[in-house]
C-alpha cells in the first residue's frame, strides 16, 4: 500500500513565497521592477530635452529657467548610468540611451571640430560691467582678435573717456547712446536710440541703439542692446518679465528695420533656447557650433551675450578670456 508523504517544508515555502528572490538572495516585492525609477528618470531627462518648449512658463517662468541651462541636463546621464549598474537593471540600461540621444540631437554640433570657413567680418561684443576696475586692460583683451566692430554695454559716464581713448586709434568711427556703444573701422551713420525700456521701468534708461555701418560689402544695420537682467527669487521665481517685455520691443524694431542686412550685438540676458527671446531669435540667426558660455565670468554656465544676423551668416561664435567684468567677451565671424 502506497504511503502519502507531505512535501518537504522547504519546497512548500519556496512555492508559496510572496516575493521572488533577487540574485543576491534578497527579495523584491511582487509588481516592482528593479531600476524602474532610474528608467523613469532617464525618460524624464530625455523628455525635458526634446520637449522643453512644452514646459509651461507659468509658476515663475519655469520654462525659461529650464531653457537657460538646457545643455547641463546632460550631466544627469552619468549618475543614471551609475544607478543602472548598481541596481543591475536591464530596464534602466535600456532607457539610458534616450537622454543621450536627445542631448546629442540638440548639441552634437558643439563636439564637432571647427572648420575654417571663409568670413568677411570679425566682431566683438562685451558687457564690460559698470564696476570694471580696468577699462584699458579690458579693451586690450578685446583687440587680441582684431575685430572690425566692437560693441560695449554697461559703459558708465565716468569710464566712457577711458574706453573711447583706448579704442580711438584703431576705431575712428563711434556711436554711443546711453550705456551702450559701437566702435567701428568703417564709417557709422544714421545713429539713433532704440526704445527697449520695459513698461515697469520709469527711470532714465537707455540701453539700445541702431546705426548704419558702411562696410566694403555694403551697408549693414547694426543694433547694440542690453536687455534687463534676470532675478531669481522665492516669490517671482525666474524673474524674466522685464527682460521679455524689452525683447518684444527689440523684436518689433528689428521687424521694422528696412535695411536687409542686420547685425545684433548685445547682452540679451537669455540663451538662444530661451523662449523669452523668441521675438528676437525668430528674426535673426547665430552659430551653435560652440557653447560660448559668457556668464558668470568666474564659472560660465550660459551664453547670454550674443551676435546674431539677418541676411548674413554667423560662421562662428566663441568666448574670449576673462576681463575685469562679470561677463566674458564674445567674438564672432560674419559672412555676407
């Protein structure tokens, strides 16, 4: 007669375990996949890179804040890789190429070697800072690239004579309006103020100008502008309201400009990706083959100083060594 025997206790326990075993002998709760959070973070980073324009600009201009530092989202990839390897998660490793591909899709051109393209004009633009202790030394640094045009912002009345004296020997043609100025090797005419003061500013405020420069290739309208600064705060968040209003006025002036060829040199207090500058960047183009970070000078994180063009090509933009300013100078080459 056959005898029924109960299964071994260990076998029964194994079949009835509420948790599957991990490779290290621990238990993972049913319905939970190792690395799921890491994979979700990879998808989030990729989504922010690709769909940054969809991030709402309510809640303290969050969209503009993200776009101002967009390239730095790539720094999230190494930690995500480390977490994926630590968790031994195939899912996390599968998701990791998403932010990598998104970042390269936006910024791969920065990693490519610079080609020596032909150009007709070299320009330099610099917010020299109203607290710059060495105007003459600053000008010496700018002239190292032998520019044809030099645009300066935050030129105080007290420092103007020193800047003008340093530039005059090589740049006999100059125009200054308020705290912005243009020095040129070629004749400058039709100089006028460009009214870009935001509505909230009632004080005397002149930070935009326009001039016609007679280049060998023909006349070009040159704008020099300094848009309002941004302020980070607990109540206003990324305070870009004044900057955005000023950008709208500058964009309107550019749209109404009758001259076909236009250059804009200035501290726009925003990056090319920042939607707050759309009124300007939708009408003019620039080069993206170099990050050319210009602010803050001691540890540059963003390019907020720009050279943009219409009916011309900005073939290269790069930042110059530090001066006595809190911004780095920016140089550019132009082809007509």
